[in-house]
C-alpha cells in the first residue's frame, strides 16, 4: 500500500504536522526539519512498510485511558483528571517509533531513540504514557519495561503519573483490578497478568554497579544529560539482547557539559540527521534554538522561542517564556539556565573562556581538504603536547594563507586504555578515531614514534614544515625521532603567558572569521608585572609601606601571593628572553643572570589595568 493511501484516525494529524514544517507554516529548527525530511524518505523506502495499527493502538490507549495528574491550561483551568490528549508532535514520534517495520515482517525498524526537547513540553508525562502504551502493545511477549534516570526521584515522576492513573481507573489489585502495584522504599513497580499476555513496569535509578542482571524490551531513560557515565545508559541496551522488538528511548533537555554522554550523543544524532552517518535503527527528534548566520542566538525573539519548543502556545506560555528571556538578558546566571532549559542550547563552563561555536562557525567558512592545503604556498609550523602516561597527546600544524589562520590538529591515545578514558572523561575517543582526528597507539602508553610518524606523513603529503616546537618534558624519544626524521626542532616551553597570548590571537581570528592583521614574525608579550605597578593600580602610593602595615594580619597571605605572582611572571619572562634578564635578576635579588637572545621581535602589550 502506498503511504498516501494509509488509513488511521491520527494519520492525517501526523501528515498535517509534517507538511506544516515542510512548507514553513510552522516554525521549526534545522534538526526537526531534517527529521521530517527523513520521515518522508522513509515513507518512500521500499525496505519498510507502515503499520498504522500499532501507533493507533498506542495513541488511543493514552488518550482514552490516561488523564493529567497536574497542571493548568493557558486560561488557568486545572488539567488534573482531564484526558491526556497528545499534541501532533507526540503522534509524529509514536508513528515513527512503532509504525515503521521491515518489509514483509512484523519487526519494528527503530530500536533506539533520542527525544531532545526543552522543559515544560510535556516530556516526562509523555514518557510515562508511552511506557504504559508500549507495555500493553508488547504484552504478548511478556513486556518488561524500565523507567530510569540518574536519580530515583526523577524516574518516580513518571511512575507516580502511572500510579495515579491506574488507581483512578480502579485497575489496581486493591480495588479488584489486574495490576499489582508495589510502592515502598525498596521497589516501585506495577505488574499485570492479562488473558493474552503480561507486563511489568519498574522505576529505578540508573546504577550499573547493582543492575547487571536486568532483562527488558522497553527502557525509558529520562534526563540523560545528568548521566555521569555511558554505562548508565548502555546497561539497558545490553538488557534487551534477548528481544527482537525492543526500544530504548533517551529523553532530555540540554545540560552544561558538552563532553558528557548526552553531548556526545547529540553530535552523533546530528550526523544521523544530516546523513553523514547512516543508522537505520536510531530515531531522532530534536527541538532547539538555531544560531543565525553570525553564530548568535536572538534569545529574546518569540520566533526563536517557538523554534525550540514544540508545545509553544499549549504548555509553553508565550508571555512567560518571553519574560524569562528578558530576565536572562540582564542576569548571566539566568541566561545560562534559560539557554539550556528553555532553548535546549548546550552551555558549558568552557564557554566562560571561549565559545566553541565561534571556532566551528569560522571553520565552516572554508572547505579546504588536507590535500588542497598541502599544495598551497604556505610555510607550516608544528607543535606537540606530549603526555606522560594515560593522557591525550596532541600534534598540530599552523599556517597562514591570504590572511587566514589555519590549524590542523591530531590526537594520540593508547588503545588499551581508551575505553576507560572515554568512560571516565566522557570524550568520544573512538568517534574521533573514525573521523580521522585521532590515532590509537598499539602500546600501553602513547607511543611518541606515532607522533613523529604523523609529522612525517604530513610532510610526505606535501606540507612544507619549517620547524616544530616542543616542551622538553617527556620528550627525549620524540626529540630524537624528529631529529632523525630531518625536522628542525626548537624548544617551546609551555609558560602560561605564551599559551594565553597565542590562544587569544587564535580566538580573535575565530571571532573575526579570518586572520587577524599583525606584524609578521612579532611575538606580543604582556607588559611585565611590578609591585609598584600593582600598588598604583590599587591606589596605593607605596607598596613597601602597605606591605609592612599588613605584615602580621589576616591579609598577609594575600600580600605574599601577589608578590609571588609578580615574581613568577617576571622570572618566567626573563628565562625565555621576553624581558631583560639582568634587570629582573636585580629586582628579585638573583645572583646570576643569563642574557637570552631572542630570535623573534617582541612587542609589549598592556593588560588593560591603566584603562579608566
């Protein structure tokens, strides 16, 4: 049967919803548009057929038997006890999850799903309702369903919703019904033996250390941004091995750590949506605010609010979210929460230092391949950050072409420790390997010969590498290998000010979308700190007198810390020739001084302390 000829009470609602997104009538983010495009491609795919009976069963079970436990309509009337009516996007999700089946079989196409929507979009109660409907749908298989989250309190939100409804219907065993409910300190579950099957639903916290023997065919993992380890999620995937028709659904809003389990899941799911990765068993429904061409998000714009919230105008009150956005405009703490929970935009402590999206946007302006870069008239300069044992080692090449700063990076890690590292630090090591950005070393620790071989391979590819900098620490094997390979290697100590100045330059380039104009070959160094300068900046006429005044009070530790900071900056700069070593030695009472001749012109810059 052609999909145009499908029948089903709610099928027209699904088509109307998808057509409104395709036509632009309904405001939607890029990811949702991609999901809709994928839906229509699937309808035309001869490998699948659409079973309308399964999604209609789920939708009607939910709408005819379940009621709201709490909440209000936009006009203020209570929702408690009123029918739980699904919105079009809910029906779209259900039709995708259980409607698509492999051609000529009763096997569902999707076995995993991510539902990524902001808070207050009827997320948790929908998850509970879906768990109940799926349990009844697969009752003939003896359905076993787990509702879980990082914290038991969160999973109990869904369980309590079902508990309320089952008792309200009189279906609990205490009132003559078929469903036995256990709700105590040790267990939160409901179980029913039906004439044509059975089901079991249990709420629990995701604790992989105590749940290795789980067995289920349905799992709802709520608020997966709070999961600390991938194992908390993967535990339930492993528990489904005995079933053919199985489904694990991750549901969440955004968090604040882009390298968390959810952050990496989102990167993978976006690849599925844009076709970079083919995963026919993974359903993705994402609603979030998209940045404009400049990379900014107009978070006070109602259009952006509607884009991110599929229940905008139903459970999301337009006036309320607009007011929240205006508060966020004037309160940085509110802004972070607003972006994450109302716009579904990932925030991170990393953003306090730099905005990774600016680098991605800058990178997206250019489409050079490595082979194209290799044959451009560019002098490349390399660098390596070598690890001691089980840490990432990184290598990079830097060049400049027509005012554009170009950086090529590559990472290294021992394969024997990769799974542990990926789990503990929540970083996608194996994804980076698949993308070609990381080499797995076949040794217990990082093999520095692999780093050397990377530089050699880049040179063979055509990159004209003039010299490579390195820190002497941990580098003997690497240094000898680079010299033997014919590279000009120079010492590049990782002093804090050199790191910050270099990164500030690159960050400015990313912000501007192109190279920053500067004098070629000039190193910009922060103006040296002095105690007198610190005193003037603080409004103190004599630092020496101020220090003696506070010599014995509680502020003396602060005084000593400031003096140590100034001394460290002066001495570190003198050691690499940035400052006059003799003068620094005299100021700090150092008996010996060595004049270091720098090969790079130095330009002092102010750090803004003299600004009004």
